[in-house]
C-alpha cells in the first residue's frame, strides 16, 4: 500500500497484519502507521542505496532488510536449470 492510514485500511485489519515493510524514506507519520508499537527509533538509510527496506515480522523488532541487486539480463529459469544440471552431474 502507498499509505496504510485508517481511510485506506481499517485499524482492526492493519493491527492483524504479520509483516510490515517500508520501502520509502521513513517519516514520523509513516513510522506510526506502519510500525505503531516499535520500541527502538528506526533510522532510515541513505535514499541513494538500492534494495533496502525496513521490515518487521510478527512481534520481532523492526530491522533493515537488504535485497540483492539482480542484473537486468538475469534469467531465473536458466539459472535454476543450470543449477539442477550442475548438481545432477556432480552427484554422478
């Protein structure tokens, strides 16, 4: 969601979500909406970094999440096919 406020998502529903992710620069308002019961102050990382977000799973404290940068020409099907072939050949 772009903005999980009470007008978009009722508080009763929002409080039942088990995963909260923030992928934009954190403002105090967004922090209250997305991480309402967080005990530590969340420090946003540089807006120039790619692939990071703030994440909280169920009742675990929020933290930073980094996703790997995938090249534009990466083909997941070819990668999986090559891995399966490699593993089958190395077990023979």
